[in-house]
C-alpha cells in the first residue's frame, strides 16, 4: 500500500520515496500556521530544509478507504514529541491534497484525575 510505504520512508528520512506518493500539483495545508504548500517539489524542498530532523517517528493508526485516508502519528524532534494528524485525499492513486495538524504534548490538569487514567 502506498500510504504504508510513504510513512516508512518518512520515518527513514528517505525524502525521495517519501514524496513519491504526491501528485506534482499536490497541495499541503498546515492550518495552525496558515501555510499552504503547492506542488510536490515545494513540499519536498520544504521538508528537506527542516533545521531539526526528526529523531523518532511512530504511526499510531491509519484509517480510511478509497480516496480519503487519515494517519495519526507522533514525531519526535530532539526531546520534544509532536502529535500529528494527516488527512490525505487521493486522486488516481496519488495524494492530491493533504492537511496536517500538529499538537504539542501537555500535562494533564489535576482536576480531572478522578475520571481518567494516564497512559504510560
């Protein structure tokens, strides 16, 4: 499956294989920063110039069917983990549109401790 190969290449730092999944005219959006990256070349260039290469990458789950796939994963940059969701829309077997959401980890507030359990 193309999406599994994409995430394996991402985890391995293989920028060429990682971007094989995208159409030449793919659009990638980062809603939290308001950025839109147009085109596979720009997306690959942006990622190849990232100043802090990920030190870890774990896919938690992939769900979807036909033309819409969602991946939940965690990227580690040095000592910081970034929880991430990728929503990929496919056209003719390649990604035409991706939206990525990034979230920092945070400490759970004490007030809700009686209703939750902590993941170790």
